[in-house]
């Protein structure tokens, strides 16, 4: 009976979020005064989901200060991590990359434009390169840019291989990378399941990783190093959670 209740709770909460997404997009596009207010609407849209599923978010570490141009690179395993990103990471960044899947939400194009969100064309290297060229000047001007390390929801209880996108952005803009680890979402609501177990999802900001001396031909090395740092943070959170 407990599993059935948790599945109903998770399914209804996720359905409610998706049904409400066009309203969120409308508010972002037409009611927000700037990108930060648009970010606020995104965060608010996840509060009912977290509350209904009895999920709390616990954040630690020091996020980057406004004006400290950097790339914030993180892992993601579950939709719970997406919620945690919007509620606890988005307030500390100025713009972000998102899967083009979210562009299918009605009014999403205008909403993401208002929120300084960039839809990343998956499988389109030329399109991604053009997008990255557009973002680099913002980094150089002091923007904090959120860019997922894995490039997708992994669905695994581990940090999977980081792509080179975040590293290339940081190298080209000559800014540091802030590693961020998400832990717990996979156990609360695994990818592909609607069962939402009550619990805590954890977010941890790490120390900035300098990119001085890195050239584009070493972007893979940098991505692997950032992945190793996030993996260590993930392991720390897992141990602290008692798993």
C-alpha cells in the first residue's frame, strides 16, 4: 500500500507540474521584469511538487557571487535534481543551458529568452558551437552560467562521464568552473519511475576550479578532472546521508 501511495503521489505531482508549465512560461515571458524574476517563477513552480512528494532540499557550500564570471557544472540523475537545480542553484546563476526538450512547452521560447536560458540542440555540434560562441562574451562580462556536466539525466546512482561543453566554455572565456554535486534524487524518484519516496535531496557547491593554462585541446582533461571532483563530492554526500 505504501508503494502505491508514493507512486500516486509522485505521478500526480509530476503531472501537475507539466500541466502547469505553460502558466509558468507565460509568467516568465510576460510578467517577469528581468531574468532573475523569471528564475523565481521557475523555482516557485517546483515548490508544490516538492511539498506534495515530501521532499526537502539541503544545500551546502559557497555558491559563486554575482559578478564572478564562471561556469557552474553539475551532475543530474533524476527529475528531483531538476527541481533542486531550479530552487537552490538557479538563484546563484545568471544564465543557463537546458535540454531542447523543454522548448516544447508552450511559450517556452519567449520564456527562456526572458530567463537568459539557452536551449542546447542535442546531437547538433554546429548548433551547439554557435550557442557556446554566443555565451562566451557573457561569461567574460561576469555572468555565472549553469551548464550540466553530463548533458542529460543519467538515471544512475553515480556521476557519469562529463561532456566537454562546460570546459570549453570556461577555457574560451578564461573563467573558473564551479563544481556542484546533486545527491539523493535517484533514491527519491529514480528516472523512469513516478514513485516518490519522502526524503532529502542534497546540493553541494564546491570550490572553484581554475582554468589557467588550459587550452581547448585539453578540454577533455579538464572535463575529466571536474567529473572527478564532483564524484568525490557525491561520495561525501552519500556517506553523510548514511547510504
